[in-house]
C-alpha cells in the first residue's frame, strides 16, 4: 500500500490513477491522516479473482446455513 499527501496526489493524479489501475492501493492523506483510497474497480489481470468475488457476493444473497434455518445477510445485521 502506498501513502501520499493530498498535495502530491493533486500534482501526480494521473500517475497515481495508473498505479491503482495496475493493482496498487494508494491511500491519500491530509495532515498525516488517511482520507481516501484509490483502488481499481475490477482486477482485469486476474479473472479467477473476479469470479471468486462474484461467487462470494451470490452466497451472501442466498444466506448462510446456521443449524437448519437459513438466515439472510440482512437478518444477521438486523437487531
């Protein structure tokens, strides 16, 4: 993970964007504190990773088995 200050991020945005697109996670800081992260939306270099993420997303939609009764993700987060 790479950290850059806000001023540097402003001056070198195109370069940082290319780095994020190539898989680097770029964290932009302001006064030493993390503010935002630049990450690629999809990892075009690794189609297996994208398929695994899609399977995980679908399993969350279907719910999780806990001793016979199925609970959806939303039910688990409701209190």
